[in-house]
């Protein structure tokens, strides 16, 4: 239980620590974002070999085109982690008696994490403090039982403040979602839903910033089926092109999907049967990445 709460407590303490000095700062002049095209790519890779073998790679890219009062954004993200495991199974003779010091070795690769996200977003200001937006997003998270989630929608948002030290925005929208699952025992689900988002960016030094984007997703057909996505990042700019970024993402699903696990026999072979288990409600993703901006 504590292992689950630790990331949430850490995030709450971080937000509390940085919010106090941020609110105490005097208002700064409005920021002047760069117009036209811009692009930022992120890459993180961890490779372990020897007694433990694992491979984790994370890639992300944000492509933007900015007008004076409008913004187009394309975002892509992917993370994949796998590890190799060796198991030894006891060998039995025809009478069912274990054969002394005789084992069957079986090496297999286990997929620990795999998540992909694509998103298109367009925002246009209605006034200095209000804007409208349209979005289209797709996600796959098979370890959580999600084969595909496609959502399209739009809404309006408020800009509570936007200056050289950062911004604070909230938005409210409606969307239609199509979901399919990895389990053959679950039917595809299509529903009308809503989303409420909080976006806070704080530039606490000329080269460093903290941002949190938190979204509540609602299913208007089944109100107990709600989700929360919390993306938190601390970024340090090293020069014009390169930055270091530490990210912490929480994905909470109040009604997670079920996952079908194969049932193995006595000697490690599959029986053809499956056992359905409900996925965990909370996923946590921690990344440290090199960011390249243009």
C-alpha cells in the first residue's frame, strides 16, 4: 500500500514546495513565444547486461506551429521495457518421481512496460483570458489491458495568468471515445465523455522550469468509469539546443480492464487456458531524458 502512495506523496510535496514561492512572485511582463515552427525531441535509454538483462527505451516528440493567437501541436510518445528471465523446471520420470539434479531450462523475454501515445491539438484564443480547442488522441497500453483508445473532442479554456514566469490554465471539454481491449472476454466500448484539465508551468530560474498537466476523464455513460492522467516534469536548459528533463507520470483508472494470463502446466508448457485478472488501478512512469529542441 505504501509503495503505491509514495509517488503520490512525493508529487504532493513537490507541488507544495514550489507553489509557495511561485505565488509570492511579482507579476512579470507577458512572455513572447517564438512564432512559426518549433520541435522538441526526447530520448532515454537504459541497457543492463550480465547477471540481469533488461532494455528500456523512451522516445517523445512535440512539434508545434504557433501564430500570434493560435497554436497547433502534434505529440508522440512511446516507452518499451523488456527483461530476460531464466527458469528451471523439475524433471519427472514416467512414474511421476522427480529425477535428481535434472532440470529443464527455459529462457523467456518478459515485456514489463509498453505504452504509445499520439495526439493532435489546436488552440485559438477568443480573448486574452479565454480560448477554444479541438483535439484528437490515440493510446495503446497493452500491459494495462488496453489495445487501443481513440478520442476526439473539443472545448474551452481559461488563462488565469500567462507571463515570463509561466502560466496557469484550466480547460473543460467533451469527447467521444472508442476503446478496445487485449482480453477477448471484454467487448469494445464506445462512449461520450468529458475532460477537465489543469496546466501549470513555473519558470523558477532562467534555465529551469516545472510543469504539471493533470486531466480528469469522465465517462458520461458509466460515471464510475473515470480516469486521471498526471504528467509532471522538471526541465533544466543546458544551452539553446539541449536540456535535461525528469518526468513523473501517474495514470489512474477507477475501473481498469482485465488481463488474460496464460495458464502453464507442470513442465512450463501452456495448457491453452487463460486466467483473467483485473489490472492495477495505478501506473507510474518515471523517466530521465535528454531533450533536443529546434
